[in-house]
C-alpha cells in the first residue's frame, strides 16, 4: 500500500493507451456500420454481439479471476482482444469484410473483456487504501474520459484519411503497451482458503451470497439493474439520433462522443476531490440517476435544429453518469470482501445487463414504430423515477452512511 500511487501510475499509463485505441476502433466500427447500412437494427445487433459474451461468460469468469493470478489474467485478456483486432485488420485489408464477421469478432473481443474488467476492478482494493477508493475511481474515470474524448476525434481523422486496416491495428499497439506496463508492477492476490476443492457452481453461489448478504446492497442492485435496462438500449440509438434526427455526419457523431467524454472527464475530476468521500454515496447515486434521466428526457423533446443543445445535454449526462458509476463501484469495493470481488463484479455485470437484451432486440422496432425521440423520453422518465423512489427506501440510505470513512481517517490524510 505504501507505493500504491506509483503502482497505479504505471498501470494507468498502459491502460490509457489501450482504452484510447479501443475507443478509436469502437468509433470506427460504429461509423462503418452506420454508413454502410444506416440501420438501427444493425447497430443494436453489434451492441448485442458486444454484450452477450460479456453477459454469459460473466457468470463464470469471476470464479477464475478470483482463482488465477490477476495480473496474468489481465495480460492474457488484453492480448486476446488485440488478436481479434488483428483479424479484423486482415479482413479489411483483403476487402472481404462482412457484417456477420464484424459481429463475430466483436463478440470475441467481448469475451476477452469479460476476464479483463473484473480482474482490474477486483485488484483496486488490494492496491490502494480503502479511504482512497473514491479518488482512485475518479482518476480512473478521468483516464477513461480522456480516451472517450480523444478516441472519437482521432477515430474521425483516421477514418477520413486512412484505411480501416490501419485503424484496427492501432488496438494491437495499445494492447501491447498495456501488457508491457503490467510487467513492471506486482498485483497481490487475496488469500484463498486452504484445502477447499475448486467448485465452479459452488463459488458462483458464494459470490451471489456476497452480493445479497446485505439488504441495502440487494435493493441498490435492483435499482442499478433497472437503470441499466433503460440506459443501454438508448445508448445504441445515439449514432442514429445524430445522423437521422439531426442530419449529422461523422464529424457531428464525433462531437457527441466528445461531449459525453468531456462530461465523464469533469465527473471523474469531481469524484476524485476529497470532499466527495464525506458525502452519503447513496445520495450521490440517486441525484446522478435523476440527472442522467433528465438529460435523456429533455433530449427527446429537441427539434432537428437543436444539435448544440443535444450536445450540452449529452455532456451533462456524461458528468452524472461518471459520478454515478464511480460511486457504485466504490460501494461494491467497500462492502465486498476482496477474495470475492472478481465474482461479484462479473456476476453483477451479467445480471445488470441481462434485462437490456430484449430492449436491444426491439431497437429497430423502437426506432421505426415508437420513434427515436419517444425512446429517449421513455428511458428518461423511467430513470428519473428510479432515482426519486430510491430516496424513500431506508435500507438503501443506511448503506450509503455505512460507506463513509470515519472522520479520524480523513483527518489523518
């Protein structure tokens, strides 16, 4: 713990390049699909291809993350994602890329992320003091946000001036840098019970028990799952909202991505401030839920000439979303034992994303029958309602008070 700042500096420097290049590649693939098909269903299926392996494998990957060396797991997962990007590069190079091949390789990349994400999240409490977790979460959000800001901007440049082959290869370079940085740090692994025979199903059940052991945490998880149910399908509609409703192009798609990333950057900076650890984390989550919902709701009321206002609302949503997710992750890292965190994060990711599948499958129907604007309005109203109701659930509010560091610990800093 004494050198935690140095350790994180090394890890984050590598992860930054990996996240940046992944952001560039993600923007390029979405833009390619949007311009090639112009279909809401195609974008929804691409997001399904990205989510389904993460959801299905997430029920099991946490078991292995808790068993295996976490640093090695992250290195292997990053390497596998880079390999998938290299295959995509080859397909673009030979000009024989098909949409179903894009789906397949997005799914394989997602499988690698299903190991990398919980391994990274579960490693944080083992590297930093508990009193610093909010600051760490904030800095992590800042790094992700810079990637989200620079990624689309650079992605638009690369798509305009370079072949997709070279864009895909950027992800290989980013993964190589991330893996190299991990070789220079030591990530401790939690102690495992001796004499226990490995049992995947048994360990999954144990992870679920950790998630629902405390009533307040159970209620909070339900609220987060409901919010995710409405947020993820709407996120799939952002490119079409820009192109179809506001008659935008690649440049304006980039502006929206930069707006969201800028908001996340500001949100991460706010989370990293010392005073944030003194505030009831549940109050923070509830207020941010309402703000995100309002940003969706108001976006659904905009005219075709209000693109600038849409970008502003997207920025506000990014600020609130950044604070929301950072705070929720800190609650899990604070309330769950480190030895079970890999399972808890992977199982939570799977459970929270499962309800979004019907919404994504209906994205084409929503866009064509219900309408893009109405989809934003419905998602916004529902999200605001969850944030308001959560204020009146006592067990959730008590959970927030129990995750505030003691005054003595804060004063010692």
